[in-house]
């Protein structure tokens, strides 16, 4: 696998629209990519996609999880003039929502929309310095009335909305601009690791779970984690890069181009320490660059998997990402390739004995 081999899948996964609860188009891509190489595919009751490379001689299971959903909006009501009021799906900063392009998924297809804002020409000094609240915002879909929005354009309350952002490479080649790196980058890595492992005849089963509804409360990971019933798990995420103006190393410690990161702390999870040390020692031995992150906030699916049944050893491994939860994020293809290499190596070395040792507290 060369780095450029990863680009077409990353581009497709970044461009596809799939806000929380509306992940179907993403799941179709995951299922298509994995159908021919895994032993079986299923879904949990919420729609998470579960693909299994099974080892018939063993009951031991390793889970790789990544969430399919991205931040979006949901139509709440249609004004008499034909504008759409909305509810956020996931943790948007209000300033990141204003003045953007979107796509509304209606029953008759996806249609463009923008979040407009009152023109500066008519604002007084107070208004010019104010931060606009989400409740003040609306979508303009070019409708001339509520009737036009409903009957000609097919919009209904409950329709999902996602950012209209097209994947593009920065000049220079390694850095990629796109929406939804959180967490399509993790989904791409999960798919690629399963492809790498396909012909290796591991002694344990490997399960890839592409989960739903992470951004609204780690919901799919809870149900997918139950279905997987794994002995150990790696969650794959979009990390928090702190290498641009205005963010400090006390807030996050990753930078682009310095390899995948392993989380030592976030507000949702403390990783299993033996598993954490196992991953770091493999990275050091294999000369795979690795970064560490101690975050005070954040939440990720690994924490839901960790608490399934009697508890599961979990680590969260992430690709440093700039500008999370906005229309445009930036990742570095070298970090993605190194993350594939690291996770493939770690899974390859997770024998029944190693997993037993990591899971033991004696
Ligand atoms: Zn995420």
C-alpha cells in the first residue's frame, strides 16, 4: 500500500453526507469495501455496520471501531416565507455554522442551502460585535414560500442537513482538506487495516465496527460493542491538532505530520494501561512515529466499548486533525498511512496469550 492508494477512499468518505442518525450512504461504502474480504457482515439494531474476519479455532475477538456519522443539522420547521429553522446534530460552535453552504437531504433528493446572515450594512455597532446564536439562524433554500419549500422542493421537518464541502488537496501534496474527517479518517483506517489483515490468518477474530450516532452521545458504539462482545478493542478517531495559531500545547499536544496519536486521557475514557504501553512499545520498536495526547475535554466511542458487559481493555488511536467540527478540516496523509501501519502491526501481535496478559490485573 502506498500513501496515494488511500486517497480515493478518503475522498469518497469525506464527500459523502451522513450526519448522526442518517449514516446510510456511509454504511453502503463500508459494506462495499469489506464485503469480499470478510467472513460475514451484519448490523446492530441502530445501524452500525459490523464486519468479521473470523478465526474458527478461537473464541477471542479484537474490535476496531470508528464512527460513520458527522456533524449536521435537522430541519425543525419551515417558516411561512420558506426558510428552514433547524436543530444542531452534534457539537457545533455557533460561529462555525453561519455563512456556510449545506445540502438538505429531502425525500426527492439532496438540495443546496446556505446559512444566511443579516447584512453588515444595516447593523449598528452593538450588532457588529455580537456572536450570533444558533436560534437566530436559518437555512435559505431558494424557496419562495412554505408551500414552495414543501411541495416543489420536498422539504419536511426531520430532514437531515450536512456541510457542502468538496475534498481537495493543499498544494504540496501531503495535506488534505475535507469535511467529516471526524471520523471518516477512522473509518478509512479500519477498512484499510482489515484489507491488510485479510491474508494473514490471525489466531483471533478481528471485527470492524463502523458505528452510528457518536456525535450525539456514543450511541452506536454501545450497541455495536455489545454485538461484537470483544476481548480487546482499538477505537480509531480524529485527534486534536494543536499546531495552529490560537491553540496551546496545554489544550492538546498533537501536530500534523508527526504520526498517529494515542490518547492517555480524555473526559470520557482512561485507556487500559497495559494495552497503552503495548501499543507504544510496538511503535517504538517498529520506528513508527507516535504522539501522545492528554485532553481535558473530548469524548469518543472507545469509552462506550470499554464499558460493555464486564469491561473491555481499550485504547483510542487518532489522526491529528485541524479545525474539528467545522466545514473544513485538515489531515496529513502521512499520519494516516502510519496509523494503518501501527494498527495493523498491533492487531497482528494480539495473540490469545497477549490479550490475556493485557486483560489481567495480577
Ligand atoms: Zn469523532
